[in-house]
């Protein structure tokens, strides 16, 4: 029997296996259908330019010092007293874990806000807050008090928020005042990864604290795209409607992304 010669194959095969691209896994909390509204609302549109991340933009890094460690320890101790337990994690990671416990402890977001206000008040001697509101806040239409708290905030709170600077605020009467604080990239928001934590344990309680206990109106405008935050001391909370966040926060926060 005659054997026919084999024809050379025209199909070539690569010796290397095909490259596969891993598909990112979605956190179980965000796989639920009830989170579809939130996911669609925060994801960038296809035509929108990409958000610049930390590696894409230059920002000033703040290096904590000895006093910052004392501030962190004091704030954490107040959190422990309010929550009723401590975290095994050290430093800032432990603080964020305690804040998450604070959010889950109450029956509603208002409970978390009230607890955050109590913590802020407990950081100051009661007489200091009362005297500041009575003696300092009325001076020069409130400008002196506003400029003072802006500078103190920039000097003593960078361990919590990251690098920040004092800037000018345009007031309703047409004048300006160096009573603003701009946070380049809020560490608190970035580390918590939670809009609800930002609104209910920082923005709303802080505005209430300065207005009610120090006599200084405050408006805070966090930016959830680049994590920056602008604080306007001496501006009443009339430029934004805080109720627009209620539905957004009630659905979920971006916990543990």
C-alpha cells in the first residue's frame, strides 16, 4: 500500500498560551441589586475624562510629628469611650475601624452625628468653648473668631485630614476674609472609603459643633471625586442642601472597596 506524503499545514499555532485578563471581583456588599443605583451614580461616564489619582497629580505629603501623635491618641481615646470598645489595629487604621463601629452602633445616621458632636465637645474644656462663643465670636462681625479657628484647624488637624492651607472666603456682604481651609486630599475620606462616614461623622457634626458651641458658622464642601474639601468659616449652611445626601447615604457607603 502506497503512503501519500503529508501536506504542510497552513495553520500556525503559537507556542505560548493565550493571555488572559483577570476580571476584577466586586465586593459582596455591592453585588446586591439595591446597590445598583449607587454604583451607576458614582461610576464615570464613558465620555468623561478619567479622574486623576494620587500617582497622576503631585500633592504635598504631610508628615505627622510628636504633637500629631498626641492628637491622634486623644481623639482615639474619646472614640473608645463613645463606642465602648477598642480596635486591635494601631494608629490611623484603628481609628478608622472605631469610626465604622460608631456608624454601626446607632439606630440611625442622626445617632452617629450626635455621637460625633459629643466627641468634639469632649476634646475641649467646657469653659473654653463658652468663653470663646461669648467673648471672641462677636468681635468684628465674627471675622476674628473665624480667622482664628481657620488657622488653628490648619495647624492642628492635618494629622486627621492631610495637608491643608488657609485661603480667602468671599462673604455675603461683599468683603473677603482669610477664614477658609482647603484640604488637598482628605485622608479621613480616603481611608474610610465611605461617603456616609464623611457626612455623618465629619461634615454635619463639625458644622453643628462650630455653629452651636463656638458661635462660628461653617460650611464644608467635600469633593467625592478627588477627595478634596473646602471649609468656609463664617458662611452659613445655605449654599448647599444637605438633604440631597440622605438617599445617597441611606442606600450604602463605599465600605471596604
